[in-house]
């Protein structure tokens, strides 16, 4: 049997799916880190829906609203080098 790693983006097929995913993450009491990565997942899913790569400018905007500059810089570095 061939397996591949689980990626929530494979199951987010519409903007409604993305919004429901983000709402559930926020409502469920998920950790700060899990919520950060949920927003990354959402951006990746949106890019996939449009057959594009995620925009680092968009990720920067989202992270700027949520995190301090050091956290944002570290996370953007992680995303860019992934």
C-alpha cells in the first residue's frame, strides 16, 4: 500500500470549506501555534484553488495582524524554506 502524509489542504475544496476550517480552529480552543498554521493552510488552499503558489505578501499581512515581528519573521522564514 502506498501512503502519503496527511495534508488538510487536500480536503479544502472551496472558500466555504476554508472558512469552516478556520472557524472550527478558532472555536475549538486550538493552540496559538495550531491557529497560525491553520492560516497558512488556508492560504495554501486558496492558492491551490486558483492554481497558484501562496503569496508571501498575503501571508505577511495575515501574520502581521496576529503575531509580533520576531514571530512573523521566523514563521515566514519557515514557510519560505519548506
